[in-house]
């Protein structure tokens, strides 16, 4: 993801993105982000902006995971549509075991991006870092409790971990519709 200058968009406008929470029996795939404005923040979601060569946000999400991690993923369901990026969130777990995110401070900018966030599992490839990612590794979600996560990853991760079967089923139906 290029964090350089963004051209001014006519109002109302937004960039569209596709992202994936990659998970397996090993946990959730995480990394440290490289580059402003999120340098050294932990990320639990891999993705980027829809490019002209992408047919849709699904194609973007799959491409971005491959670019950032070296893994090919199979998308399982649409978790939700998130945006814009404007706050830092910290990831928490309450006394009942439910995960949640809490806004901790304003980022100082609002990036006009609306991101389709999917849950996916790796099906092929070997972990490798990119120019945007460092320290890629699998983590148990409890290892992320108390961490400030990049973008809106704390929100998406909490939603993923708390998603009940009905939400996952609806997300599978939604994924079929947008593919």
C-alpha cells in the first residue's frame, strides 16, 4: 500500500480497498507495518486499494495478501465493510472472553477509504516479508490484547473473533454475490 500523497477527491468520494484477516489453526497472521503513517504498528489484516487491473475488491484482497505475505488465500466470507481510517484502536478482551476495540486517539488525518474485509485461510505459499511488512508471524489473538493496531484492524479482528455462525453464513452469501 502506497502511503504517499493522495489526490484530492470530489466530495463525496472514497478509495475502495480489499483486505483479509488470514487465519489458521496456528492463529491469526500478523506483521509490523513499514512506512508512514503506520510504521511499526501491528497489523492483523492484509490488503490495499483496488487497482485498475483488479476486477473487484475480492481480486484486490487476494492480490494484496500474496504481495504482502507470499501466501495465496482462499476467502471464506465477507466480514464487513469498514472505513474511513481516522482513529487508532486498541484491541481488548473483556472478563467474559469477548473481544472488542476501543478508539484511543485521533490519527490526525482521515483517509477516504472504504474496505471490504474478508476472512481467509492460506492454501499455498511460504511466508515472506515485503516492502510494506516486517516480522510476519502467527499469533494467538490474546497476544494482541492491549496493542494499538494499524488501520481499523482492532475493529475487524474483534468482529472476526466474535462472529457467530449466522454472521459467517451471511458473509458467505455476500461473498458469492460479489465474486
